[in-house]
């Protein structure tokens, strides 16, 4: 239940930040999107990773963790597509993906390997 609430809070936070980006100057939307993705959007995720995730325990069954995946997606694909990929990952976390992807050993134990490269094939 705590994990569902944490994932929900992360999605709401990302949605609010996307709304802030929408107010950017239309002439510079691409530049604003890249800047926002690398600083504004990843800041709260880094805060979550540093202060909140450790208190709840490192229980994400996937590697990279959902928050790490979100940072990678936002940096590589910008705010809009990064946000979509992050929401997709949060919806898939701990479900059928655990059966479909290979397991790997990490410092936190056995995790399901689901890197960003496996999920952005449709963007190329």
C-alpha cells in the first residue's frame, strides 16, 4: 500500500511539473523542455531517492529502480516523452515484467532487468 501511495505521489509531482513546462515560450519549447527535464523534473526525483526511498526501503523489484529509470528517461527524451515513459514504467513495475525480463543479481538482491534501452525502441 505504501508503494502504491509513493508511486502515486511521484506521478502527481511529475504531472504538476509538466503543467509548469506548458507555460514556457512556444518559440523555445524544445530548449525549455530539455532544460526542465535535466533540472526541474529530476530534482524532486533525486530528493525522493536520497531522503524518502531509503526510509521506505529499497523494494523496487526492477533494475534500474523506477526513480532511476525516470531520471534516465527525462534526460534522454525530454519532459514530455520522459514523463510518458516514467508513467508506463510505474504501471508495469512488479507485474508481468517480472516474468518476461531476465533476472540479475544486484547489491539489493535479485532484480528484474528492465533498462531504458529496452523500452524506447519505438522512438528510433
